[in-house]
C-alpha cells in the first residue's frame, strides 16, 4: 500500500525519548521503516545522523508528531537551549512546507501556529531568545531566510515593547515578507552572481507581487505592509514607493533591518558571510540612513550588546 510521508529534520528529535510515531529513512527513492512507534532512538545510532538529515513520518501520524513537539516544548525539565533547537528544527520543516505549498491561504493559516509557538517560547523562556538567535544562520534557502528574519524581528519587536498580539503579526509578516518571489522567475532567484538590469527590474517587483498575492486573502494591513514596504528606506529612496521613514509601517522597518542583517550574515554560494559584529557595524555606519535610527540602536546596543 502506498503511504504518504512528511519529513522532519533530525534536530527536532532526541535519543532516549519514546517516540509516538513511526520513523522511516529514505534510501534511494524509497522510504524504509527505521523505528516503530513507542520505541526510542538509541544514542549510538542517533549520533550517526547530522542535523540536515531527514526522517520521514507517515502523514496519518502528523498529529502525534505535533503533539510530541508541543509536549517537548512545554516540558519543564528540558533545558531552554534544547527547546530552542527543537523549535527551530521543527519550524523549518513547516516553513519549508509553506514555501512548497501552492495554496497561500493554507500557508497563511499554518503560519499562525508556528509564530504562536515562538511567541510562547519567548514568554516562557526569556533567556532562550539569545540562543534561538545564535542558531539562526547560515544556509541560504528562502524558507530559512524567512524563518531567520522572523527570529530577528521577534527579538527586536520584544525589546521595542510590542505586545504578544503584535509580535504574532510581526512574525507572520516576516514569514511572508518575500512571498512575492513566487512570481519571480526561478532562474533569477537562484542565479549565482550579480543580476543584470532586466533581471534586477523583475526582482525589484517582489514587494508588489507579494501585495497582490496577499490581497487575495484576509490578512491584516500590518502583514501586507511587512511585505510591501520592507525595501523602503528611511531616507525615502527605497522601493517601490519611496516612502519617507515616518510613513513606513513600524513592522516593515523592523523587517527591513532583520532582512539586511540576515542577508549579510548568511553564507550564499557567491559571497562570504560577515560576522554579526561586522554586519551591524556596516549597517550602523554605511547604511545607517536606510533604517529607523531607534530600531538600529536596539539592534546594536540591546540585542547584540555591541
Ligand atoms: Fe525582499
Ligand atoms: Fe528577504
């Protein structure tokens, strides 16, 4: 009988914990049964996997997997560092699904649960945010980028004093800030090296494309602004509208900072990443006119204590 699977990253599981679902591994193009529901992964076997490896779980056991993750995140005995890792690794799989799913409506709905878990984590584990930030980085897929922009944005938003409801909006805005790239040719998105003029013109349309996509759904103005205004510049020479700073939605100003910071510190195939310190130094000197000065100060002095 054919079985459908979803994949999870190895990092959201741990050894010596009873797993209430079956695990499969992929060998060539087939899923091969690896562990029975109710069993534990043995540490010596678990250590052979690396973080980017995947396990596969039958679709009908999806709820058991979700319940398992929620229980782990609520477990008072688990260290916040482990929780941060579970949260990140389990969210990456979900964000990946969001990006692969042509149904934006469903993706928008699913994003609520992901961001809710992050906001809950920040409330329950105040020290955990730093660790979550330190886990962010360094590969370059769009979904990683969106999740990492989300983590930085939530970190900034919390320090700026946003309420839980506002943080949830901001986090979802971050996950969808580049949704318009769905309409940009994939060759342009994946091109290694600089874009030519025609390609760049198309790339610069992604905020407008994103707004058109989101306009089809019942999402807040704040989320739309995160998408449409994240390439505006505080000085008024950004795109697409050349809005002056005071007219840029505060959440879009936060996304703009988080977006650049992530781009600069992430390994792409064609450039070397900057260290966090160098990126912030560059943003607060050479690029400083682009960003809200107060939010830049929070990034520099509070979030990264530079
Ligand atoms: Fe963008
Ligand atoms: Fe982006």
